[in-house]
């Protein structure tokens, strides 16, 4: 929710207090609708579990595997060098992120849609 509050502050020039109130009201309304309407809850559940999570996973794996600098990925995985991994492991990790993970996530996504 912090990200949304900062977005509202920067894009719409709202004060932090007004942005926080707006975000809390939105969360309250969605929560109330979800608790009182099983159909709305199922809609949100389906949208998040069957659509947003797999699509987000594909984009993250593609972004980290293809766009993000390898040195940055290695620094994150090794905690700036304090954890020791072999270069073979790190290269395999990048290979999996580039080629295997997107295909696997896409297969799970399509299977989930077929079972829906």
C-alpha cells in the first residue's frame, strides 16, 4: 500500500495524509465487498491467482533474465559477495530465468485456464 500512497502523492499532488486515507478507504471498500459478496470474493480470487500471479511471474523472470544486469543479479543472490556461489550456479540460474521459467509458468497459466 505504501507504493500506492507514494504514487498518489507524486502524481496527483496529494498530501501524505489524504493519500493514506484514500488508500485505506479503497482497501476498506474492497474488503467489505469481498466479505459480503462471495461472488465478488471469487472474482478477486480468480483474478489474482489465475491471472495476475502467473503473468507477473513471467514478466519478472523475463526482466531479471534478459534486462537486468548480470552483476546486479549476482550481487543480489550473493548478498554483495558475502554468500559464496559458484559461477556455474549463477549462470544456470540466469539460464533458467531466461528460458525455462517463462515456459513453465506459461504452461501452468494455460493449464489453469483450461481447468477454469
